[in-house]
């Protein structure tokens, strides 16, 4: 993780009482990542990569993790590390992929582009990580309506709120599965138009 760590916080909070999954370690590409402090507060072990491009180092830091979650991790994961955790490494992205993803599409820029495009719907996507940015098979998405008066910040805040609901649901669903061999695809129950501001994220496999 490299960002503010709010998605990590959502996982820590949601999985606190879970018998299905727990956060065992947090690996960051930068020593100032907000996630590190959140992990320490929760008593979770941490590591900072000296060289995030070094596959051996990344694989060693991830150790025997059953599932690797990228949340605000902005560095490219070396291909050998991607291969080692094929279908066991996921990423969360603040738009409805495959739109508004790819190299350089992160943070405020994503929401600026959504607003500039005139799209009426954006959202959050959780997907498996492959060798290309924001590209692997999609596991789950949740839509967020764009409002006429949205600025990048207001849109980002509403999408982030959805991310915090979606990511723990997906992690739990993945952890419940006996086998990791095939990609999981979860579908939303309901629609953004029905739920409006009352955020109710439910998924079915
Ligand atoms: C989130 O918007 C996530 O989708 C993107 O980076 C941001 C990370 O936020 N990949 P945080 O560090 O979890 O607060």
C-alpha cells in the first residue's frame, strides 16, 4: 500500500471479528504510507520494500499470504510476484474498469477524467492483478451515480465510501472459497438507482 490507507482501515475494521479472514501483514512501497501507521495501531506487522521492482524482495515480504490486497499501491508489481500470486492478488480501483484505468490513472485524475467524459455513472472495481495496470479479470463492481454538481473531490469521496464497503465483501467472499483455481465473479444485488444515497452493497457469486 502507498496511500492514506483508508481501504486497509476498512479491512481492519470489518475483519476484526471475522473467523474467515484477517489482515496478517501490511507491505508498503514507501515508508510514509498511511497504511503503516494504521497497521501498527492495529497490531499488524509491517514491512517497507527497499526496492519494489525487485520480485524476490516482494515475494519474500508477502511470504505465505493466502491473499494479497493492493489498495492504493501505486508501484508496478514485478511480473514474477504477480505470477507467484496469480488469482490470489487483487486490486481496488476507483472507477468502473475497463474505463478510466491504466498507467497514470490514479487518485484525483480518475475522477477528473470521469467528469470530463460526461459519464453519468462511475464506481469502484475489485479485480485480479495481472501483468498490466488495472487489467486483470474483474471480480466485483459497484456503481456510483455522478451528480451534476460533482467536483473531483466530492465524487472521489462517494466512490471511496463504496470502496470501503466493497473491498471487505470481496475479501471475505474470496477467503470463504475452498479453491483458488478459478476466477471468482461477484454480481451486485440491486442498483445504484434504487439505493440512491443509502449505500447497500450486497453481492452474489
Ligand atoms: C483508492 O481510491 C483505491 O481505489 C486506489 O487508491 C486509493 C487508495 O486509498 N487504488 P486509501 O489509501 O485506501 O485511502
